[in-house]
């Protein structure tokens, strides 16, 4: 089973565009196509972005209750990761905890749109991929019959 971490940009996009590739990835993870691992900090960042970014509130229609339900859903089905290693590898130090989450989870993939993460390409066995690239990997997996 593929182990994966989604960053907050992926999770925000999945919430806002349920029919888009990120929404489809989240749906596939919920259906068991891969094991999604998240640290509480990733869920909290996702929650804060959805609640507090004015430009998102202007362009998308959703309630605070929907955001809270989404955060609860993520906590319920994603595997929780804690005891993150301290690393300093990303050009944006605010993103180091996302890579640390992938390392602590033993994940093979980190799915993000954040260029600070994607430019790393691979770090200690974790491959950084766009949502579209990870979807290609899921599509090529043989599904058991």
C-alpha cells in the first residue's frame, strides 16, 4: 500500500474543488487506494487557511461549519503522525514540518503544489509530486479483483 502525505495546499484545493484532481485524490485515499498520513499541524493549517483567507471566502461559497466538519473528517480517516523529527531542509522553513511528517510516517510520496516542496524532488526516500503526477501513479496501480 502506498503511504502518502498531502500538504495543506492539496487539502485546501480538495475542499474547494471536490471534482478536481485533488478532490479525486482525497476520495481515492478515503476509498483505500493509498494510506494518507497527516500531522495535526497540516490539518490545522488547512483549517486556518480555509477560515481566514479572504480571497478564498470571496471566490468560494462555504461555511465555517463545513470547514470544521472537513477538519474532523480528515482527523477521522487519515492516519495521525506525531513525534516529527526536527529537520531543516526546505528553502521555506515553515514547510519543514510537512517533510518531517512524511519521514515520520515512512511515506513514499508527499503531494503538494508548493514549489518550495516540489523543488526538492526527493528527500530521504520521499518523492515530492504534484497532485496530477500522484494521480498518474494511482491510475497505474493494479487494483485487486
